[in-house]
């Protein structure tokens, strides 16, 4: 099975439509099956933030630790930009910058760590 069959172009658009239908402004996905299904990036879970910011309006952004950027860039999914953060830097300004204007509600991954949710 080819990469194009595993990661059809419409996955991010479909997730964006479902996010809007749920009344949310954006979806935030950390490592797990949802992130892997949407981007093809099989991110490892760690204390360093990896997060796909999928706004209803605006460019999808994958925030990754700088050391993991090459792996993220090799992911077969397309349609999102990648920004990285250095070890020890606060990655949350990158997440907030990727969110649309005023945000009322976001959906989060069911496996997002509590410390990440609280930091947001």
C-alpha cells in the first residue's frame, strides 16, 4: 500500500470539519493514534511537547522538539507546517500563536498529559 493511500489529502480537512461541527475553534493532538492517523508522524511520548494545532480556520501546525524535527518532516502526511522548540524553552507560545484569534473552546487529545492541559 502506497503512502498516498495511507494518508489521503482530505484527512486534515475532514478533522477540521468535524472540529467545527462540534462547536470547537481548534483541535490539539499530542502523541498517540489520532496524531499518527492525521499526520503519519509516530511521535514518541515524552516530557517535551509535541502537539498538532488544527484550527478550524488557519494553517495546521505541528509543534515538535527541535531534535525530533527530522522525524516529523519525514512523516508521510501533508498539509501542515512544522515549528520546533529547543530543549528548555517554553513551547506553549508556539501553540498559542498557531491558534486562531479569540478561542472559546478547543478539543484536546484524550491522552494529553494533565501538566500539558494545565500549561495551556
